[in-house]
C-alpha cells in the first residue's frame, strides 16, 4: 500500500541525525513513531555531544554510545561495528 508516495514498509534500521534546528518535541515524536512502527534498530545521532542514542526493539531506554566507543549493528547488521568518532570525522581531514 502506498499513499502520497510513501511506502508502508517499516525498515529494520533507521538513522536520524539531530540538526541544530530540530525541536526536542519533534525528534521525540519521530523516535516514538519509528518505534511504534516496529523498527528493530534506531540510531539517533547527536552531533553536539557526539553521542549516539541506540534504540533496540524490545528495550525501553536507549543505550548511549559515546564518542570513544564503538557502535554496533546487532542484531540488524551482525558483525558491523564503527568507532563513533568516525561518524563525526570530516572527510579529508586527519584523525
């Protein structure tokens, strides 16, 4: 079923990057909607604090993955891991 160009299939993984203009209430609404839809893994990336809030299906609170830690994709992307610091690295600049 498609309505107005939107597909009603729920993805397994959603990555949301918070921008400076995003309102807390809007970000929170999106998180609630994705979780209610059945997303198995949601990464909410907070550039200001350089944290990733990792929501996994079946959990109430997100795991907070800090800049000096590794973000994993389990169970959606088995074996995938990336240092959170790499998510904020500007291409072409030394680490």
